[in-house]
């Protein structure tokens, strides 16, 4: 998958400016795709040249002119082709896991602090995802929403992000406990 497909998927929610897309990537898509605003603007330019999106300028009185983008039929066809392609296995690339792999040979205290920091980040994301899911559902419970809503893709991806962060938070808390307990073990192998 490339940034192109992530942008096309984000535009399924309707016309957006580059700024709005960047916000979308910060919230709704952050659990599965990261892109810097500069990357988004560059990709939108390429996509417009390729005919996958159409852009038009909107003149604003007290603000700079903004450019709004919509997905084209060619963009929808590109997404359809992408959806039909086999899925490649995903992989984890996480600096914290490398540090954890080396924890027996490096400063455990520094790694513990980073694990606890990551747990706090996970907790903040859990809160954001939970509020976002509630907002998407409105007054419906989850099962009713999933059964009757016209568009469930953003909900399901956010739900996956929520579960990932919950599992990561649980792992961080358990790992910090294990590492702290090991620090408390004295030279003779007993807990101090």
C-alpha cells in the first residue's frame, strides 16, 4: 500500500483540503497510516496530475485561497484495483522493541522509562479513539451501528487502532512491572 491509496480512502469521506486531510491522518487514519503534511501535499499534486483526484480553488475573504480535492472515477477504480490485490503481511517496526530486545545489556532504567512513556501515549490514544468511535456511532450501540450504517470502514479501522493501543498499554504495564521487579532482585537472587 502506498500513501496514494491512503489518501484516496480518506477522500471517500468527501471533499477535503490538504489541511483537512492532514487532520484526518492525525486522527482517523493515525492508527494505520502516518504521513507528514508535506508528504500529503506532494502526493495530492501527483494524484491530480494522474487524474485520480480533482482539485479546485476556493477563495476566502480573510484567509488564503484553499484547494479542495475530490476523488475521481479513476481514483475509485484505483482503489478498487488496490482492494482486489492480495494483502501483504504486515510487520512491526518499533524502536521500543529493539530496546527491549537489548534490555539485558543496556540501562534497564532508561528502557523502563520509555515503556512507561509509551503506556501513557497509548492511554491518550485510547481516549481519542474511544471518543471518535462514540462520535461516529452517535446514539446507536456498536452492533446496531455496524449493522445499519452506510459507511463502517472508518469505524472498523478505528476499532482496530483502539484494540492495538489497548494491547500495547497492557504489554507496557506488564513489562514495566517485570523489569522493575528484576531491578529489585539482589545479587544473591532474592527480592530486596
